[in-house]
């Protein structure tokens, strides 16, 4: 895949190790969920590196000092339901005061097109740094639709954070949303005929919530 200035593929042996555990079909739901949270925290640490801070005067046991702190209320984490929910705790562990919005989308099994079924977002999105969370960027359809929904509600400053992406999805997303930086844990090989990421990890929502049939 071509390199894009707005696309960051993270590279760290701990992250790669944890993603390998997610990929393993024998990893049970409880461990899968824990690891998605840990990965989200690691990705969040990187994704939040340019977040706005403000000067705050505090007093140490020694003296008064002005330090930079994050204004959590100006941050909004938005998981795409269902699978994105698995990443919220990891982001909240970093910034517990951030607001959380929710967007519900499901992919049609035949057309692979996303369908909206839920949207609840906080007021004042136009002044917030928004982090859209979804473990999987496959065709890119869900991420693109979620960005459109957020922009319709006033969002201006957005990031998209995923754990695994397919090159096809990244290209589609960058084409439609060139102004939204993408943070990726692993860029995989390709989509298969069912628009699943290869090697991927299967259906992220099913693996987080234990609803898979296999
Ligand atoms: C998965 C995943 C993304 C979407 C990615 O959700 O969590 O939202 O597919 O695919 P795309 O890039 O081709 O749109 P799914 O629709 O399976 O819903 P779920 O999270 O409820 O399982
Ligand atoms: N959604 C998933 O959960 N996994 C994929 O591989 C593709 C879309």
C-alpha cells in the first residue's frame, strides 16, 4: 500500500504480541476482551500525543508550579457498536473525564454495506477532539459512515483508531476522509471474498461478546 501522511501504522513488539493473541482462534472471549482493552490503551497513548493541554497551577509539597494538563471534557471517544465498545475502557483508563458518544452500525452480510441503527453523541462536538474507535477497518464503509455522521453533528477534529486494517479499507477511508488521521495496530494483507480481513482475527464483535457460532 502507498504511504499516506495521515496514516500511522504502529510498530512495537508488545503490540504485535498482543494482536497475535487476538488472532488466535483459541483465545477465549474473556482474554480477548482484556487484550482489546490493553491494546486500546497502548494505541490511545500514541493517538493522544497531540491532544490539547492547558496550563494549570498546582502546588507540590515544595512549591507552586504551572504544568500542562489535558482538558478531558474537550475529548470525546466514540466507539462504533458493537466491537468498538471493547476499546472504550482502554481509552477511558487514560482519560477518565472524556465524554463518550455511541454510533451503532452493522454490516450487511451480503452487500457488506454498513447500516445505521443507533446514534447518541454529546453536545458541543464542534469544539472537541474526537476519537472514533473500531477494532476493524475492512472495506472502510463503517468508518466512513461514522465520520459522516459525526461531521453532520458538527465534529471538526477527528481521529480514527483501529486495531487491524486492510489496505483496501485504508485506501477507501483516506479517499473519503483525507482530513481524518488513522492510527492502525496492524496493516494486514487483504480482504477475502466475504470482506473479512486476512489474516485478521475473525468477527471482532462476535469474539468480544462471545456470540460466534463456530
Ligand atoms: C465490524 C467491525 C466494523 C466493521 C468493519 O462490525 O467492528 O465496524 O465490521 O467493516 P467495514 O470496514 O467493511 O465496514 P460489524 O458490522 O460486524 O458489527 P458488530 O461490531 O456488531 O459485530
Ligand atoms: N469485521 C470484522 O469484525 N472482521 C473483519 O475481518 C471484517 C469486518
